[in-house]
């Protein structure tokens, strides 16, 4: 559907070529002939531009042909979700995986590969996504990502390593340090806890927290004898009572003196 049809609800009118007639006005005839010449020039320029672009693109293209049973590397799209906020440099991510065996040739530019059973992706790839494997496949292998769909590689959170709270503007934002599936601990990323809860509702963000069930009321066995604790107090002059029986009172032994401003005041008896 063309933009013209979207706006006006019908196809745009076609440009008919001018058919000369002896009865036509000379000025009209010249105008229509000039229009046809301009259209021919535009088509010629467009064709030349297309051929030039094709020539430049073909310079980087190499004819590839594989046989059934050959081992090839598979080029997959970059990680579409390495972390929630995609902070890592995707240019450093792995590009090729495998090697995998070619099962069949589909058409002239596509091949069907033998992929692992956990790969949620179509097994037919364009020849531009394949690269010839050379060497011993038993010694060299790059494992396939755990989860793959048509949009690319999708990593899943494996565990929570740590947590923190950062100040962004005037808000305190809790974050968790997440280790992703298929990644090392050193590649863990800090993610907002709220974002992780929305994107992965079944993932437990409290993996490292151990909850001890029970009431908020302290039991009798948990009460600490105050007398035993006070017996361990270090008696220091001027801070606590010098006698153990008065330790619970924690009264100062400092001598009380009358305020000099109240010297003329007579206290009633």
C-alpha cells in the first residue's frame, strides 16, 4: 500500500505517455514531450545508481558453497538482552557458535543445520551467516547459548550475588548484582530490583537472604538477665555506681552543688 492510497483511499493516477497527434496544440505538444524526456532521464539515473550500489556491495561478497556433512560456524545476532539496561559493549560479544553439521541445502543460498535440541530457532540459515570450519571439532567448540529465539540470544538470570542502594536524583533505588546464565561471575551486572521484578516475575531476588520464622516477641529463653550483664560492667569513677547492688540504677556519684545564682534563696523546710 502506497502513502497516496493511505491518504486518499485510491491508487495514484498513472502517467500516460504522450501520443502525438496532428491536431494537438504545439505548446501542449512540446510540454508533454519534455515531460516524457524528463521521466526517461530520471529512470536512467535511478538505474545507474542501483547498478553502482550493487557493484560496491558485491566487492565485499564472496561466493560460498558447502557440501552436506561439512562443519560450519553459525553467526548469530548480538545479544538482544545481555542485561536489563544493556550497558555492556555488544561489539565484544561472541558472534560465531558451533561447529554444526550441514544436513541439507535449501535453494541456492541457504542450508539446514543440525542444531541442539534446546535451540528455539529455525535451523535454516543464509549462506552469509555461515563460515567454514577448519580443524578438529572435538577439540574446538563454542557452546550454543541456552535460550535462543528468532530475535536473538536471550540470557536468563542465574543468581543474585549482592545488593546495594544508590541515590539517583532524590530517589533511593535498590539494585541487585545478577549473574546471567552462561556467564562468569566477573561478568555480573548491577540491575534495578524493580526492573528485574517486572521482567522476571518468577526469579527470586532474595536468594541470599535467610529468613528465620517466628514471632516479633522475644521468648523467655532469649531474655538476657540484667543482673548478670550489670555484674560485668566495668566500674569507673564518675560514671556508674561503685556498689554492685546499685548498678541497675546507673546513678552518677558526682557531688551535687547548689547553683550560685540561688545563694540568697532560702529553701523551705
